C-alpha cells in the first residue's frame, strides 16, 4: 500500500486543521450519571466480549481495523430518548477488547459512538465481530479521535471510509 506524503504544505496543514475543527470531534462525557438501563447494558456487553474476542482475529475490519489496535476507547451508546451510557475498554494488538469498565476512561484516545439498537444488535449477534464490522461499514458506529494527533488521524480515516462508502466500495 502506498503512503501519502504531505510535505510541508501550509494549505494541507490548514485543510487538516479545518477538518478537525469542523468534524465535530467529540469529547468524552464527564460528570453525568448513567441511565437506568446502563447496568444491564454493561452486563450484556461484558458477557458478549469473550465471543467477540474469540472471533475478531479472523474478521477483517477494513481500513480502520488496524488503526484500532492499542486504542483506549470510550463507547457511548445513545438511546432513542437521548440518554447515553458510557462503557470503556482497551483494544489490544489483535483488536480484542480488554480492561472493560462501566463509565468513561480518563485516558481515552478514541470515542466510539452508536445508538442503542445497533449496540444491542451486536450484543445478540451470533458473531459479534462480524456484526461490529457491518455496523462500522454501514456508518452505524462512528469514531472520534481524542487529542490532537488522534483527532486528525480519525478525521482522515473517517473521510476515506465515507468516500469509499459513497463510491459503493463497501
């Protein structure tokens, strides 16, 4: 795969800065309490992770997959009434979920967002790793990098994925 070189161009730097500012890069939720459904959602999530971890090593997550390795993730799930529950984990080098916790991580490098229906669909899937990949491909899970470097990285990845989706490559 060829890498893209950006040289020292001020216009490229300005474009990347503009993308970061206009992308709606999320910040982790803080100081809010979890909704009533969060405890059960976390218990269901924790129960699914073993099945996901067993399957993920044989599932290709596409262009964003390799970039998830090592990320510390705040997963924000939004219900139809607008309430949100946050769970956190770390992705290891084989994209397995480790260090699960309810609530957010203070050291998160990535915010992953989805709706409750998508989340529950992944939890109940026979192969949650494939269901996760499908949700990412369909745009039902979004990624926002936290911190300047990760924000730029995920804006670029998201734009490439969105462009490929628009071309029908997914």
